[in-house]
C-alpha cells in the first residue's frame, strides 16, 4: 500500500525465493482503494481476497481475480467501526475471523465469511494498536499496544495481560518490537506468546492456569547474536521452527527438540 491510496501487487518466482534473485514483477496496480493512504494489507490464505486498512478508518475487502496475465480487484465491502486510521490487521481463515487494530486504541473482531462486525475486544488499549494476531487453534486474539500484550477469548473476555518490558524473573527485557501468538491451545502446556525485542532478544512465554485475568510467564529467552531489533517473527505450520528477522536484514532460525539437536532450551510445544 502507499500514501496515495494505491496498492501494488507483486509476484515472485520460485527461483527468486530459493536463490535471492531480484525477479519481482508487478502484477497489478490498483488505485483509489481508500480515501488517503493504505496503511495495511493482508491476503486471505487461499489468495482469493485482500483485506486492507486505511487512514480513512475503514477496513475494506477486495475480491482478487486473475485474467490471463493480469490481475484485478473488485470491492466486496467496506467495514466501518474504527474512528481513526487502521494500523494492523490479522486474518485467520481456519477460524473464519479477522481482527483489526487502530490508532483509536481499539481492536475489532470481524466475521471473515459474512463480512460483518462481531465485537470490540475489551476497553481502550494503552495506546494505538501496533499488532494483532489470531490463534489458529481457537480464534483467541493477541493484541499489542505500547509495550503491553493482551490476550482475549474470541467471545471478548480478557484472559491475560503482560507488560513485555522490564525485569521478568531474572531477565531484563529490552523494548519490544513485535509479537506472535502460536497455535498452542488452552489444554497444552506450551509456548503461547513469542516476543521480539531490541538488542536481538527473543522471549518465549507460556500462560499458567489461574483465576481471573492471568499473566504470561517468561519461560525462556533466545538471542540472535546481533545487536539489532527483532522486527519479524514466524513459525512453521507444525510450530516446531521459529524464525526471527531483525532490522539489519538478518534472519535467525531455531528448531525444537524433535527436529534438531541445535534446539532452544524450551520447545515451542512442551
């Protein structure tokens, strides 16, 4: 997306992904998608839809179609519940939900299939939403604002909250930059939250049982070996490998006990 409200769709060849060759090709340029800038864009897992958020506070859904060698988009709907620019989006096709976060400090849950509002998640967050993430196992939602992570049941109930900065146990965590919720379900004693921080820190968190609003517990920390901010996190489909990218272009990879002898101290699933 860009400041002028347009969106560029690019294609990558398998050779480009395998060998790092610069063979990006612009497959389509779509203009005037929003009144103002396109601030975020996510594609549905099957590639049939694009969801965009804009400075106009709208979440828009676009049907993506291919005509021979060219692509086109047709608007399916506009979803209006935010009062300020949309800052982040997450789609979970497995559970049929989408989540948007905004500068207005609220997170909204949407029905992906019916394209309609479901509910607002909690009260106002401590600041503009930086990131939202959906647990593929149960549709629970993780939100990230300022340095605080909140975890909501899909029905809107606040389950847990933690401030990621400061001392946890004996570990001094730097400022957080990005977060990721795994597919760990409620009955599994595993890693539910991964956070990336400045100075190459990656933190693994679980969620102990308890009454009321719980707090995440730091189980282990990993180091990338780079004095750079971790700005991107990703796990594989089996939740056995974790990749972390930093703002200098480095990518670090860890594997769990079952897949490698060079494993972190804690598996992503216990």
